[in-house]
């Protein structure tokens, strides 16, 4: 799993900003992928993990592009495509061993969104909680998603009817956009979730791991 703290993401971010370029040795390989699968690859990164596993990470810009490489469940990469990429890579780089590559597919956009959300300061989160302290119990960030917890289900229903939920979402979105350097977020694709402490305690026994599992 690629994270915004990983070197591969940081390198891709600089490529997206135009401050550096993808390693030239991967140019022809990237062009082959782009043409064959009608995508636009941002970066190719290779390394060796677990002493003898060669890892090939292909980083595209948008999450929608990943659908070209995954089955309908969106979690399982196509073995046929992986084998095709494996074969082409070994052919282009004249690799003769028979060990399969570990081919991984990532999208830059959701990681950049996660970074933007994470970069909102704790002080700003505290400000939101204080502003609505009579109703908001917690604001929880998980990747690019943000969950606003009211204390009770009744409070949440009243906030939905009164328009307060949309008001909170809009206010948070305006802060979020200040950190959205690639302009990926829109008010429509910003996934603001509204829930209640009452539901969190009753359904998930107050366990964050269970809630986000």
C-alpha cells in the first residue's frame, strides 16, 4: 500500500509539479503502457523487497485509470495483464530470470487528496469542534475522507433537516481547498460522512479499527 509519506509518492509529486522527471530509462516502457492500455502513467518505480522480490510500481494520475488493470471487484489485478507487463518489462530490460515480478498499480490523485486532508492543522480541527461543541463530538480523518460525529442520532437528524450538515461540509471544504495544491477536490467528490457517537458506541463498541475496517 502506497502512502503520502513514501518516497515513491514524494517523487511522483515532484514529477506532477514539473520539478523533476520520471527516470529516462523507463520512458519507452511507460509509453508502451500508455499506448496499450490508453492511460497516462506518471511514474515507474522499481526496487527489491524481502531480499529477492523485484517490485514494479506503476503510478497513474487518476483512480479511474486503475480500472483498466483490475477485475470487476476492483481489488484483484488481472493476472493476464500482469503477465503481459511482466513479459514486456523483462524483454525491454533484458531480464532473463524466470521469477515473476511483483507488479503493483497505484493512483496519485487519492494520495494527494489524503495528503491535503492530513495537512489541515490540529488547531483547525479543534476550531470546528469548538464552534459546534454542543453537537459535534469528534471529527475523524481517514485518508481523503472526513467523518463528523454528532453526539446522538437525534442531533444528526435535526442537523440534516436544518441544513447544518451541508453548512459544516461547506465550511470544512473551504479549508480543505487551501491545501489542495492539485485541485482534485470538488464539493461533490469530497466525501464528508456524518455519523453519531451513539451509533459508534452501539454498533462498533467505540472501536476505531472496527469502524474503519
